[in-house]
C-alpha cells in the first residue's frame, strides 16, 4: 500500500514529465475530462482533470462527475507514475480497470502507454 | 449424376432465391423462412459457411480455415451462438508476445511491441489519431463524410506518411493493417479504411484479442453456426449448385445454375451436371462484390453497380495452421503472439483448443507477400512460418505434428480474403451502389454491413437487412435506400 504522500509525489513527477511531452499533450487536444482514481487498498480517492491539453494536479477525493473512473491498487498507481509499470500489463490482467465511454477509455489507455514509453 | 449425356433441366419455383450459403445468405434465408416466405438457397460449394470453414486435418485436428473469432459488440453473432448452443472460449493471451525484427527477438506486453519505446509511443499515438478520424466517418454512408472526396483520393499509406514519424511505428501498424485487411496500406482508400475501422470500433479494437475483435473463439469451430442455420432450412439449401446466370425483370428473377454431384468439383465447368433453373420473385446475392460481378446478368447490371464490383477487389491472405503436441510456448510465459514486421509472416496467434490437448499457432501471410509467394508454393510458405516460429519459440517449434495452410486467393468461390477492400475513388463515386437494389436483386454479404463490415457479425446483419428489404418489397412497399 502506498501512502497518500508517496502517491502525490509520484503523480507530481509523472505530471511534470507528461505535460512537457509534446506527443502526449497533442493527444489531449480537445479532450477536457474529469478522471477519478479509485484505490482498492486504501479509502483515499483522487481526481485528475485534463484541461487545455494539460494534466492538473491530483486532488484528494472525488470531485465532479467523472468521465473515466480508473480503479486499481495505490501501489500500482505509484509504480505507474514512477514509470516502473507498463499500464498495458495491468489493463490486460484486469488489475487496473478503466470505466467510461469507449472513446474515453481508448484515449486514456493510449495516453497512459505513451506516458510510460515516451517520458 | 454420372453419364455423358445432358441431364434434364430441373426447375424450381420459390418466392426468394438466395445465392450464397455463407453467414449472410443463411441469415437472410432463415429470417425469410421464419417470416413464412418460400425460400431457396444455392451455393456453389458442397458445404455451407463461405469464408467460415471448419475442417478436420489429415492427422485428425479440428481447425478453422477461415473466420473464427468473436469479440465484444458482435451481438448478432453472440445471439446466434447462444441460440444454437455453440460455446465460446477466450483466446489465450496470458504472458508476453514476441517481436521479431531483422533476426532479433524481443518480448513485449500489450498491444504493440515496445523494443523501440519512442517508436511504440508514436505508433500508439498514431493509432489513436487514426481511430478518432475513423469515428468521424459515418458507417451508413462513408461517402457523406466531411471531406469524403479528399479522404477517398488518398491511401492509408499516405496518411501514415504524414502522421507517423518513426519507421518502426510504421512497420508495426503495417502488420496490423495487413492482418485486418489482407492488403497493405498502399492499396487502401483512406476513406474506406476509416469507414472499415469505425465499423469495427477502431484499429485498436480490431488489433486486440482481450477486449477486441479476437477475444473469443467457438468451441468446435465457427462453421457450426452456418451449419446450424442450414439445418433449420433443411432441403431449402441446395449445395454443389454454382450459379452462372441471373435474368431479371421488374418482379421476377430466373437464376441458372449447374447442379453437380457431391463427388464432382463444382468449379470444373466440364463436370457432369444437371442444369437448374430457379424462378423467384426476388433474389438476394449474398456474396462479395467480386463474386457478384462474375455472374452473367440479363439485362446487364447498371454500369455503376458493375463498376463497383470491379473496384472492390478481395484482399489476399494465406492462413497457416501449425500444430504441436502441446502449446509448449506457454511454459516459457509466452502467449503465442508474434509480430514480425519485416517477415512475410506478419502476425500469429495461439489457436490451441480450450483444453490445450494440443498446441496450435495460426499465422497469416497477407497482401503482397501472399501474392508474391503464391507460385513459391506451400513448402516455401511452411519454411517461412517455421523459421519465424523457431526464432520466437525455440528449436521445438521446428518439429510440428502437422502444418496445414488455407490459401484463400486460390479458392474458386472466394478468390481472396478476408474481405473486399476499396481502392481510392471507388467509394465516393460508386459507394451507394453497394446496397442499392437493382430491380428484384438485393445485395447482402459482409461487405455491405455498416457494423463489423468484413466480419462474421457483419455478414449476419447484412443478411438480415437484405431479408427485411425483400419482405418490404414483397408487400409492395417501396424499398428505399438506407
């Protein structure tokens, strides 16, 4: 289990790298969304917003109506943010699930893979 | 059916004659029969199923030589399987895939090989771009898409040129395109490719096993579904009856066929046969445009319908089944998937039965590689396949129990596979002719589907759509365009 501090630190790092990656920010064009992260091993939920081709800071708790809900363990989220975990592996095994419209799920799947491979 | 002398002509009458006992023709006929119509289905082959063909190999293994997968949102196919009690099971995807490139071997997890991470990222971003563009093309009428003419004047290859910066991404996407269409990106109209991708939920969806088009298979083979539909129709399905002529007036069709014995080759024009004449009020032609274009029509088809048949050629694919005593690659943590961008054999899947009582890898040689290697013959194709399998899975892959191939372009009553494609310019000029009836002639076949075009599910829905058209026409209702 990752602590809230660890998770926020890892996310901040991931966010900085992602927002500086032109391939990734191009993929966010026209895609302003609210994304909720639900952890399976802690009670803490998180909210990320995509606005103007940039990822927001991670807010504690679930804010607003989500377009996509990402569910997984806090440990896996941390590893993913640090770039140590191939998100495809977790999507395929079902350890991380994505819920939302087909197009939104497709987009976040692609974005998380590009962040993993290219940042 | 023996004998040299001409046999007396057999005449039949029915309300609706269906040409082609593949998934689309059988779905159409079954729907019509259930609606109380007198229907007769003719197929050239001695079997039903069309591009779905389950067979038992010389060594006794059951294989699917043609279409074989079912994925999410293929609801027509799922309903039929449930109705007929045909079980499905998941495609084996546990573990890592193997990327082969210029003699090197790398392992990967997920949709795209990642030995070149920046190339893989470029490929993923490119696929997303392509799929988002595809979702802007209406599947009912791609020729009405914004910028349809501009899109139809380009190939998918030219889109790759401007949207992908990495050569390795291009290589990987080309493998996916060849596996999906049976042709390279340079042969495909961009408008057609976008339409086709949209109809199947996007390239990402079409390339995927888990969660995508290759998610599950039919226990015992896909042809059971065609057989189940044919069983319901009983003697209303006539096999070994290649149709040659279609004479049509405003409200009548007369179809001429040769009825050949079950021991004769229907493709051999000199085979002993009995002439068959079927008189009907309507006909459904449930075949690819290429095969529709090979019949002799009186009067001749309108120019644009015939031109459409000329401009929707079949893709080219050889499907190779390699059978082992066990799926031994699984013991090494491999899922049986190979992506080999520079090899003629572009991609493989683990095609073992659910109980893993033996192992099977299925591979595809598609597009220009398929055409180039046609005259080389099965031994050369087998060698290409085994060399790649050995590099991917080790020396044990060299000694399969059996290798069986299905070279679809040489099939006289298919002439390619998996699907008809459209070259630039054809859809915008001729697309509406795809489904527009010609007098009493109605068009079915997976190529006419607006969802899952090119797939078994699209074949079913196209048959149902054509049957509904016919039912409306028989009631005297106008059969408008879609």
